[in-house]
C-alpha cells in the first residue's frame, strides 16, 4: 500500500424539497442500490457462493438405490420368490474435493472483485453526472444573470436614444445583445434539463423530478491506495484456471463405486419328507472401478490449459495497465486542481474590471462596444472557472477510481 496525499475538494449535497439534504454518501448509496449493473454483479456473486457451497460437500454424487423382485407366479407358480435391495455410492478418492473448494473460492473472489469494480464504475458515473449537473446549473445562473444585465442595458440604451444621447446603431446593438443572451439562457436551461434527467435516472427517480446539487469544499485528508478490483479479479480468475487444470488431472483417476446388497430368495425344494419352500438370505458387498482406457479428459484438459494461459496473459496485461492508469489519473487531477485554483483566483479582478467599465459607460466615458467586450470576457472567465471546478470534481473521481476508491474516498466492500 502506498500512501498519497489527496485533496478532497468537493462534497455534493442534493436537495429535492425534502427536509434533510442529500449527502454524497446518500447519492452513491441510492445509485448503487438502483443500478441494474450492480444488481447483475451481485447476482453473479451469489451464484458463485452457491457453487462454492455445493463444491464443499464431502460426497458429491447422490447414492443409488436398486430394488429387484422376481416371482414364478406367471410360469410354474411353485411359490418361488426373489428379492434384492442394493444401495451404492460413488466415492472420489484422489482429493478432488479440496481442489473443487479451491477453485470455488477463487471464482468467488473473482466475482466479488468484479462486483466491486462495477460499483466503482457506477459510482464514478454518478459522480461525473453530479459534477455535470452542478456545472449546468451554474451556467444557467450565469446565463440568467447575463440576460438580466442585457435587458437592463437594452432599456438604458433605449432611454438614451430617446433622449438623443446615443445613435440608433447603439440601441440596436443593445437589442441584439439581449436577444443573444435570451438564446444562450434558453440553451443553458435545455442542457441543464437533459443533465437533470440523466442524474435522476441514475438515482432511480422520475426524469423531471426537481434536484438541486451544490459543491462544498472539504478539508485535505490522507488516503491510502487500494487494490483495483479488476486486478484482483484477473488474479483470481487466473488462479481458478490453474486449479481447474489440476482438478481435471485428478479426475483422470477413476472413482470407485461401493455398494451393499441384501438378497432374499424363496425357492421350492424336494426333500425325503416331501416338498418344502426354502428361504435363503445373503448380504453382498461390491466394488466397481471404471477403467480409464479411452476417455481420460483429453479434450477438457486441453481446453483448461488454453484458458489458464489466456487468464495468465490477461493478468499480466492488467498489472501493466494499472500503474499507468494511476499515474495518468494523478497527473490529470493535479492539472485540474492547478487550473481551478488559477481561474478562481482571477475572478475578483475580472469582476472589478467589469464594475469599473460599467460605471464608465454609465458616465458616458466608454462606448457600448467596449462595455460588451469587457462583459463577454468577464462572463467567459466565470464560465471557465465553473468548467474548471466541474473538471476538478471529475478528475478527482477518476483519480479515486484509479486508486480503487469510491468518490467518497472509501473502498467498496
């Protein structure tokens, strides 16, 4: 385990009109509980548990009961009868049970790791959707603010035109700016509605259900790197394939069948004193062993060896990919954090410039074009800061995913 210093920059809190806000933990829990992919992975894990329980039985095959009854009632009708009852059981004497249990445990470990990997992927998707929804909300608010400012500017330009202070060209330019702001606001609202529908789908809620998400800063914490479940699954699958080859080798040893039989016979006999119905009983023990002359699992062994080689290759390939993914995610996260900090730090100066230009225009010291240019740059800077904040949230989720952790910083169980 390698400890890395990680900033926890964001916490999502969702409000749906309920008394208690939604924390990120609740968002993750709801999404995981309602995800069909997670449900399918959990079903596969339960199936692997059932297979392991079945393979753990000491006796694998069911016993066989045979009953035989014979009579001469349809032929000579002398009263002869024959009854036999036998019970037989096949036994495995080459240690196959231990290998089956080992294979089942490896398969269960792989299923659990795959389930955790699915949970990580679903949680990452929810975290990205939450960051996108917050970004869209912020852009809607920014577009609405720009629209309000454009309408105010259009009204001011109309008054100044009526007073003869500005030319018609300036009034028309203000009207065009208001129209553009309305179009941008409408587009922002539509994009936000689509993102909200996606977020609600992941939470198992109606697409149009109200949903409010905010980002709040969190303190820096120390997080340990966890093993990626995909790598755990690859290793477990390789181990299961190896055990499968050993099990098939053991199964080439024939399994004996032992049986115990009780026989009772009544037959008609002639004696000096006259005819008599003689009764005889016998207990018979049998042992049968198949001879492995033709079928010695040749085809099954060849297929199992090929699967083992494939699983080993997949494991080696996955091990090489893991570190590269972690390094790449870490670099993207650091870059996103640097960009967010730089753009956020520049916002006060941008807002100050906008305020100064606005006062200069109102005093008649600046043209409308200069005001609009400064305003566009200010809104663009604020939009870039919003995008940088969302990108940092997504980069953090990706970094935690590459470290085997949920967006909350926890490792799935």
